[in-house]
C-alpha cells in the first residue's frame, strides 16, 4: 500500500511538472507572438520643456539612403493651466501642403491638433492644416547650415490659441531625392553621404512680451548610399 501511494504521488508530481512546462511554453509562444505584432520602435526623439510649452521633435530613424524618405515630427503642447495665445511672425510663414519640386512634391505636411484654434482665415478649409509655425535647421558635420525651413513666409502675422493641455502635432514627409534637387542643389548644398544634425524650433510672440523661441537639442542622423 505504501509503495502504491508513493507511486501515485510520484506520478502526480511528474504530471504537475509536465503541465507547468506545457503552460510555460504556451505562454512563451503567446508573448513572442504579441511582441512580433507590436509596431516597430520609433526613431530618435528630443524634447524641450520650457513653460508654458513642451516642444518635441522626432525623426523616424537615424540612418537613411540618399533616395530615402524622411519623416520629421513636431509636437507642441500647452503644459500650463491657462489659455495661451501666441503671435506667429511672417518670417515663420505658411507652408503649402506640398512644397513642389520639378519632379513632384519634395515635402508634404500632415497636421493633427486638439484644443487649438487660429486667427488665420482660410475660407472653406481647416486653416491649421495649411499652417506650419515650426521650423527646422539642417547642419552638416562641419557645422555648415545646409538648410533652414521655412526660410520665408507670407507677409502676414496670425495667432494660434492653445487651451490648457492643448497640442499641435505636425509631420513633414520629406522625399530626400527631390528635396536635395529642389531645395539644396540650387544653393550649392546637395545631400551627400555623411553625418548631419537637425533641430526643431518654434518661435512666437507671447503675451505681448516680445518674440520667444523654443528650440530642441539636435538629432544626429547619417546618409548612406
């Protein structure tokens, strides 16, 4: 009887261990499948927090080919508990939804926002979708400024109103080949292989106290073949 009890106990223990191993393997498969289903890691991002705003700037990756596409994302959020009205000077300008090169759009713009309004009048359209109050500076490894965008704007000033917690999110989609041909080659700075740095910025008049600038740290990226 004692031997039989021990045999049953050993058999149950083995079945328990096997069951645990089976469950662990099944969980591992589920976790791996979930991990594979997640979106790929986003690229580098830098953030500047200087009340009343938090400004973030991001790229989709850190290495591109000369004929690649680059995504630049700008995100501005009112981190105060007050409604903030900023005046955008004409030098910041208005960007069209397609900055056109001879071979098609070199840069296109996508906009999303929450709790944000503007005084810019664009009848029949969403005015914020056609405004680009941000700017970027592209710098070569030797410190030469390759490009600043936008470099000029319309002869008009407009305001943007941010409610508490409001945010403005804009993305520039850059076709590097067309961008180099239309923006950089004419001024003698076509894109070449090497390392570059890029910063994002937002400049505006704030509370009638002059022009303020929020500029992020730089992001380094490389261009290859």
